[in-house]
C-alpha cells in the first residue's frame, strides 16, 4: 500500500504568511546560538585536553627513562648468562670425553633417582 502524499502545501486559511518566516528565523537563530555555544565549549576544553595529552606524554617519557637502565641491565645479564651456558656446555663436553664410563654411570644413577621421584 502506498502512502498518500499531499500535493497541496499551502497554509491553512487565516494563517499569516509572515508567521512561517518568523518561526523559521527563530529556529535558525536558535541553531546558530547552539552552534556558537558548542564552539565556545570546544575552545574552552581544548587547552585542558592539550594539557592532559602533554601530561600523558611526560608520564610515558618518565616510564621509558626509568625502564631503559633495567633493559640495559637485562641485556648485559642475558649476555653473561649466555656466556656461562656456553662455558658449562664446553666443560661438560670435556668431562664426558675424559671420563666416558663414569659419565654413563652418573647418567644412569640420575635417571634412576628421577624415575623414583616422579612415581
């Protein structure tokens, strides 16, 4: 079903022609007033937003500056641990090459102890 559309858009009889213009002007004035109020609110809020953003940037910078020494220390310790691991593997390889039967006996004993603990 179609909705009927009124083709006659004339004002009812007795309705003054200037009243529509007056109402339209009043609506435009209200919209303009609201737009000005919104612009004013934005202008007032902008410095506060910029200040909050600056404070957030400062906080991030402070956190980064505080974390940098810790990251450097961890990096150095990581290198130290890697070197210690390589040295341990090298020493173990030398020991096994020098004492193969003793190494097998130690491995069997360790496996037996671990199997008893796991049960």
